[in-house]
C-alpha cells in the first residue's frame, strides 16, 4: 500500500526570461517505512520536487500532475486542509540551516510554533516538555531550546531542524540536502541520527542529495534525475553497482572505490555541463554528454521502461525500451 | 615578499584588458539600468531639467525678472501666451524666474553633495579599513558627533552669521556658505554606509588570500576594496543629492539663501511674502515646488535603480 | 548586555560635554562682539557696557566665561534672551509644548502609516499595490515640506475654509479649558497633516526595502511549510526581522523631533521651538540659540542611546557576540 504517489509531476517556473521547465514529468512512489533517495546534479529539479510536494513553490509557477498522499491529491487540496497536512503528515528538512532558522527567535520557540500550530489545545508546559524530548532525541541538551540560531554550530543547527521536522510526528520526512553544508564528521553524525530516527519511528523518508554515495547508505531505493526527468530508478545497491543508464554509471564512477587503486588514481568525471532547461536538446537530454550515444538518441526521447526487477531506466540501451527500429 | 615587476609590455597589455573589462562592465550596467523603468524615467527628467538649467539664458531672458525693467508690466497675471507661468506681484515673469532658479538649486545641490560624498567616503574608507583601531574610534566619534548636531539649526546659524569670507577665502558669503554648510552636515550618512561596506569586504576570504600572497595595503585597497565600494558610493551619492537640494530649498525659503540669485526656494519664499497663498496665485507657487519635486524624484529613482543593480541582495531572486 | 549599555551611557555623557563646549565656542567665535552688534550704532558708556556684559555673562576671559557658563547651566540658568530680556529657560518652556505636540504626534502617525504602507507594498511586490504605494510615498518624500504646507494651506485653509490659516489659537476667542484645547487642536490639524505626510515617505521606503530583503530568506519558507498562514508568516517572521532597521530609524528621528519642523512652524506661525530658532538666528540671540542648540543636541544623543539599546533588545545577534 503506497503512502505517497507522485504521478507525472511537471513544474515550470515563470521568470523574466520566460518559462523554465524544472521538472518534466516525474513519477515515483513511496511505501510506508521506506526511504527513497533522489540524486542528481544541481539544477536537475530534485529540490523543486521537494518544494512541489509541500506546495511551497513561488506564486505563478505552473504545476501539473498529481501528488497523492494516502489517496488525497496534495495539489488540489484546499488551503485549510493543506495547512493541516503540512508538517503533521509531511515535513521537510532544508539545507543551509543558518538561513532556515529565524535569527531573532529562540530555537525552542521555533520548534514550539510547529507544535502549537497543529495541536491547538496543548498546554505550555506540555509544549516545553515536547521540545525538550525532541532535542534530546536528536542528541542535543534540552537547555539549547533557549539559544538563538547564531549561538549554535552548523551541525547543531541541522539537528534542530530535524527535531523541528519531527515535532508533529509526520509520516513522511523530506530531507533536502541535509548534510551538504556540513563537514564530513558532522555529516556522518547526522546520517546516523537520521537512520536511528527512521527505525525508531518507522518514518518514511525522501532523501535528496547530489552525493550518490550517501544514498546507498541511507536509502533502499534511489531515483536518479537528469534535466528534470527521472532517468533511472531501483534498489539502491543494484543501481549503484550495475547502473542501467549511462548517467548513473558516470555518477557512480565519479567516486573512487576504496581498495580499488585503479579508480583512485583515475577518477572518471563527465565532460560538459547539464543542459540549460530553457534550451533542451531534441531527443534524449543526456545525448550530448553520453558515452554510449547513438544516432537515434538525438531524435527519440526514451521514457522510463522496465529494466529488471523493480528497476526502471530511460535509455535506449535497456533491452525492453521501445524505440524506432 | 615583494612581487616581481613585470615587463612594460605585459603591464600595458593587462591594463588594456582591465580597460576593456571596465568598459564592458559599464555597458552591462547601462543595459541593466535601461530595464529599470522608473530609473530611466528619472534619468530622462533629470536630463531635461539639466538642459533647461544650462540653457537658461537662451530660454528665458533674465530681464524679465529684473525689478527695474518690469515696472510697467501688469502684476499678478495668470498664465497667458506672453507669460507662460504668469507674473508675480511686481510684474516679473514667473517662467523666467523658474528657469533661472533651476541653476542655483542644481548647482548647490550637486556641489554640496559632492563635498559630502568626498568627506564621507574618506571617513568611511579610512574608518572601515582600520576598523577597531584608535583611528577608527576617533573617526567614529567625530561622525557620530556630526550626526548629533541638528543640521538645520546649525545651517541657519552658520549662514546667518558667516557673512565674511572665511577659511582661506574659500568660503564666500552667499552660495559658497550655503554649499559649505550643507556639505558639512550631510556627510555622516555616507560615512557610515561606506564604513560598513568596507568592513564587510575586508573580511572576505579573497582579501585574506591576497594578503597571504604578499599584497600590501595599497594593493588591497585599490584592487579589492575600492571596486566593491565604488558602486555603493555612486548609489549613495545619487541618494544624497535629494537631501542637499531639499536643504538648499529650505534654507532659501527661510530667507537664508543668496539674495542676489534666483533659486526655487527663494521663489517660494517670495510667493509667500507677496501673499500668493491668500490670492491663490497658483501659477506663482506651484511651478517652483514641482521643479524641486521633479529633481528630487529623478535623483531618488536613479539612485534606487543603481542601488538595486549594484547591491546583489536586492536583486530579483533568480531561481 | 548591561556593560554594553553602561558603556553607551558613558559615551553619551562625553558627547554632551562635547556639545556643550562646541555650543559655547561656536557662538563666541562666530560673534566676537555680541554687545557691540546688539547696540549697533548706539553709544553706550563703558559702565553700561560693563553691566550688560555682566548680565549676559560676557566679561572675563573665554575660559572664565566657559566655566561660568557650565556652572549656570547646571543650575538651570540659561541666561537672558537678547531680544526681550526674559529668561531663556522660561521662553523655551513656553515654546516647547506646541512643538512637542505637533511634531510628536506627526511622527507617531507617520511612523504607523509609513510602516503599514511599506509592509503592504513589499508583500505585494511587483503588483499594482506596490506601484501605488511606492509611487505615492516617493512623491511625498520628494516634496519639500514647506511647499506641501503652502498647498494644504491654500486648499483646506483658504478655499475650503475648514481650518484656520495659522497660529495656535484664535486671537478673538476667549475660550478656556477643554474648548481651548479643542481650538488648539483645530489649529494644529493642518500643520500636523503636512508633517505626517512629509515624514511617512521615508518610513515607507525603508520598511519596504528592508522587508523585501527579508522576504527571500529560507526561514519564511520553513514557516509556511509548518502550516502557518500567510499573514502570520508575514507578521511573526518577516516583519519582525524587517523591523530592525526601521526601529533604529524611528528612534533616531525622534531625536530630531524637537528641531524638525522649522519651515512648517514658520508657515503656520506656530509659536514653537522651530520658529524660535529662526527668530533667534536673526539677532543673533546668542543665549536663546545656545540653549536651543543644546536642547536639540541632547535630545538626539539621548535618542541615539535609546536606539542602540532597543536594537540590542530586538536583535539577539548583537547581544551575545
């Protein structure tokens, strides 16, 4: 029974230079207790999907498709229902925690605000108790509730954001690059924390990052995005070890494998840059950079097709892919 | 560790590159400015008024407001074909006064603003660069102190009292005094803003790196700090002019301006004295005020446009 | 935080001493022979001159005069006005209230209106509301206040006849008590309107740009994600942060309140401190000018300190560094 189901989500921003298609038809599902990772370079649309799921996109952005949470379409919810659902069912943890926290309010107050929004009748004492227990759950002393954001370190702020996200016991947690702004040791700690919380609360998570290696550690399934589309999807270890899409292969290869001297000495990067969303190439968007490109790739844009057990990939080389013969 | 000097040809080449880069930056600035419609409107209005001020003697004959020459002209005429803005209580042509009055308002406004900017920038740069030192503290106290002095009363007092050339004969009674007074009371705002910016630039990493590479103070100031601060100085300058112009017109209105010259503030003063309010001679008191309004508005719009362009934080968020 | 406040107070005291000295020396330097200029053209005996100088504290060397000056000031004796020989302290007390009422209320109203318009414009940035709000406030900001006063005077005073043309009271009426108060208020409406309109432009523009800067911050998105209604996101998070520079501006402007309305007081013939400054500068009536100057400066210094303390309260980042 799927908890969250995204169907053909398409998002286009409106800017002074014209419409920018950030997401061009994304479809995926999330089961209860599952963790799905979304990977891709900057600008591929992964953060847009996160914002779209909470309907936090700027006014005027064109959104189409369906986002079904327990059967209800988030995109067509009335404002009152949407506000009730936000945070209590779907919560989000952003990156760059200094700016995600209000600098002139105490940290505890900000967590408390979330609680009070969704539980009107709760007493002040109960709120304080909840804040204390939330902070402790993320590994921070309860006294930290009276601190201001600038008094905390980067790692501590990220933990506060996680505590805040859990404040209303959501069913789905979206983590948008939660460790990107942190140094490696702290990254590891935060990831550990997320894993613990996941199992303790049977949380379903969507983990968004550009760091593919992280995803294999945290997530059961991965979706790889390129130029606004999901180009591959499947169980994380399989996707990482035997990628079906050349882009995934390139991402995976960019990380030298420990113990493998060859990859350490010559890490392979991918030449070129992701395409400008306002000027997408015809056919497959990855064709200009693809090492396995063929002529028909430039005219035919492959959709996601089954590529094995619970796996899908959008490439002409997938055996089941239909294309012009 | 001193940097090795590069051969002259290389230096020339790098200087040309810098020039080209600067020209391109200016062209880019102009292109961005053009897109800001209020700013453009301000620029157009300002150009028209400046043109009017510069060509004043050609547009309107000063004899039309010479008291002796207009003795036979009918007073209090409302606008007609021979007197576009009508006449005042002495028969003087209001349009001619208006056109010539623009000169003083613009001249004083711009010169005083220039003085204020120069003093303010020097203070701000020095203070910001030596932030935390005794020099900074002293300069800060002086700035604060100037901010504290109520400037209009000070201006009034100084103007009414300085009726002889002072300060090595540079400040003469009349316009000189006014320019001096307005200049020295308007600079603290600039100084503060510049100081804050210099301090923030100084803390940026690339300045540290430049130092690690052996850059001396002069290099850091000219190559790193100045380029980042110049934009702010320009934007601030454009926003200081409205203040100086309003101050000048207020002083003239209060009767403290230069009595030998026309100025918009003075026109309004004379209008009030002549009883234009009681007669509702709108052609007398409206134009000068609208003139001040337009000039101030123009500079404010241009200044805001520049500020938006040169301050990345204010720019429209490009997703 | 207490040490910071104390340090600011000390600095304030130093400032005031500075101002005292500046005050004293400026006027002495600027007008080297006050008695002479006062009694221009008239012959006075040496004895008379001696007595006049004694009365106005002008005998003895400059340092001696300064000491006497400070001592008298500490006692509350600000000397006698050259113009009408009455004690300066009395004159100032008489003229203080009209100015305080007029400018104080105008500042309050303009702050309120200005910030509201600024918030409204910024929140609807780019829409017709923004253009309307910003356009109007810019126009008001660009207008010289004395010109606006003239227009208002002609329109509401002359043409409509709704309000009197000047002064603080009707010379022919002999009303007292509450009726008198109402009469005063009636006279203050037009100048108050002019000042309110003149000042609100600055507040609106600063509030708007401050709020726009804040509006791009991530914590607003987070607040919305928590399920907070738009208007609470605005008031609890956005405005709270955007208020900081505005608070400083408001407090500082309060300091300038006392000396602020010179031109408007002049047009509407309000017998306040502004008009007094103007009249005193024509003499120059040194004791009056000195006292007025001191008063203006002290109010600015005090407000500066208050502004910094308020800012420390509202922005925790400044406190705990």
